[in-house]
């Protein structure tokens, strides 16, 4: 789902073709998560997108890979089986606010960007506005955002999304899902042993 970011300045950019993208992503995500989570009552990982367009499947693939997380008060929405997309995002966000009041919302989505930023993951504090790139008026979501720049923007966005390489999307999904799993383990398991 194409979006427009609404966040605090200086998001972190990670090139998935750099020597250690997993470490870079894990370290960055852990810093954002550890800083924010004490202020909230649990966390919701909201993976936005659809499996009907390769370029927009980043969110559902990550949700699929994270669906069996078993930490207290950590919830995942948006999987290959039950995607969260333009048609159900509004009601999903309402349900999250009702079921998980004061939860930290981590919004994950694919996006289009500059040609030289394809293959970059961005993350930071603040929300994203899904659907902005395809002229859809959807609510901004997220306290922390993670996006994968899967292709270039400019014209015929839906066609570009449908002709995005699955290998790129899958590589991003692996780094992001593994990085989130590792960061949660580091925070909840390793943190308890050290304290």
C-alpha cells in the first residue's frame, strides 16, 4: 500500500545489500522499541498490504512470518491469510484501539521511492498514511513505522507494484521479521536475565 510518512525527522535507512543489514535493522529497531514500549501497554505489529500485488505483499509476508510470536501483550495483524489493506484498514485500526488500548502500534508497509533508494528499509518514530500514493484517503497509523522501498515511484504505481521482484520483497521480509524476533527476544528474554 503506498503511503506518505508523517514522522519525526531523521528516519533510519538500511540498505539490504549492505554487508550486515540484519544487524543494522535489529539494532535500530531495538533502540526505537526499547525507548517507546515502557510508555505503552503492550504492542501491536500492524502489517499492511495485500498478497495480490507482489510489491505490496511485504506487510502480509512479514505478518505471516511473525504470526506465532508468543510474548505477553504483543499482537500481530495482517498476514497472508488475513491481510490488512485499503478496504479494511479503517475498521482494523478501530478494532485495535478497542481491543488493545494504549498499545504501541508498529506499522509496516511497502512503498515506492527514488530509484537509488530501492532496496532500502526505513524505520523511525511516527505514523504512515497508507494509500496516499494511490489517492486513497486512509487514516494515518503507527507510533513506530517500518517501510520497505520495493520499487520506484512516479507513474503507473499499481502497475509498478504488480511488477516488483518477489526476491527483493522476500529478502526485506526476512530481514525485518528476523530483526523484530531477535529484538523482542533481546528485550524480553535477555533483558530479564541481565536485570
